[in-house]
C-alpha cells in the first residue's frame, strides 16, 4: 500500500472514530468542536506558509474573511448557490493572494509581516465602512448551508473538510513542492543558486494557503449565519499564531493539537474576556523558552517515557501468580 493510500485509510478511520462525538455531548460542545476544526484548517495552512515556506504572513485570517464575504454577498445579492459561492470565494482569495504575493514576497522578515498586516487592516476597514453592502459592524446575515443552526450536520461536514485539508497539505509537504518550500525556508539564496525559482514557489505557497483559509472561512460563514469585521481583527491572527506555536511550529501534527487545545481552553476562559490573550501570550513565551517543540513534543516525550516503562512492567504483568 502506498503512503498516500495509507493516509487516506487513516483519515477514514479517524472520521469513523470521531463520528460519535455529537451523540455523546451537548450541542454547545459540538459547536466548540466545529470551531476547533475550523481553526485546525487555518492553523495547518498558515503553518504550511510560515513554518515550511518561511513566509511570515499576518493576513491569513483575512483570506478566510474574503472567502466568507464573497460567498455571502453572491448568495444574498445574486442568488448564487452556496457551494458555488464558496467556490467563488476560494477563487477570489487565491487571486488576491496571487496579487498580494506578487507585491510583497520580495520583502523579507519584518517587512513582509508589516506589509501583510497593512493589507489585512485595509480589508477590515473596507468591510466596516461599506455599510450599504456589507452591513459593517451590524453584521451580514448569511444563508445556512443545511437550512438549520443545529450543529450536528456541520460537525460531520467540518470533520470531513478538515481531514481532507490535512491530507492535501500532507501530500504537498511530501511532494517535490514540499522539498522546494523547505529549501527556500532553510536558505533562499542557496536554493536560488541551485536554479530554483524561489519567488514562484513562495507565491504558490501563498496562494495555496489563502485558498485553504477561504475554504474554511466560506463554510464557517454559512454555519454561523452572520458575518462581521470582528473576526478580521489582528486578535484572530494572533490566535492562529498562538495555536501553531503552542502545538509545534514547523510540524505537521502540531497545529492540529494546538488549534484544538487553544480553542477549548479559550472557551473555558471565556468569562475572563481579553485577559485570555494575556494568558495565551504567557503560554507562548513559556513554550518557546521551555519546550520549543510544543504540545507535539510533549506528547512524544510522554509516549517515549511510557514506552521505557513497558519492558520492566511486562514480566510483572505476564508472571504467574504464586500458588496459595
């Protein structure tokens, strides 16, 4: 069996293993799991760009907003079917990502971060001030994908969507494109000397990550039923970065662990208001200083520790009890 076939089999097994959750928890907890899956897609796709390609963009959350607003506006004003609107939102985000990447990806480090942050704030302000079209801060009502706000069908949708996105990202990382991105991240000048068109592949990573964000944003918009510029503020981007760093930067499974952990922790600390962000900042500092590999590294360390305990315990578990 090929590695891709094994990954597909594991994805199907994961879907089957997690399908019972809505049946065992309340609708509120099902909603929390849905939002966690939404953030898994955002965190994993941003990690593809920043962790593997080395391009530290601060506009990732904006592409989710572009996907959501494009689909919602097409559905509201032109009667476009929801799935077609989401597809249009993904295309719009990819086109904008291509243009932004063309303009900004020759910059490096802090200059790239500042340029993408300025773009994100400009889009947020545009959505806010265009009240006649977007309804600004009052919020834009969107059509519900399944015609109901009951979260269970959306849970299965987002679970399938998340597993498919992770599978696609895994395939990219284990292809020739993934090797190119790692080479650019590790030493862009050396990669260029070896004949690699570094700008082309950086822009490709930018477009791919923008498309993933727009997919997540489009479906999430038609689940929540109301869009506003609030999720396009910098706090949202900060949360995505925290998820990736807390889970394990530049690892495949780290953003998955970090997104689920931070979202659940955020819900538990919701009564604390904005103090949550201070606590998350402290968490990031502790992780970076004490355990840079994040939750993934901690889980691996615990697993290795338990595996070392198994051999000494095995004879005790298999020994025959003495006769009375």
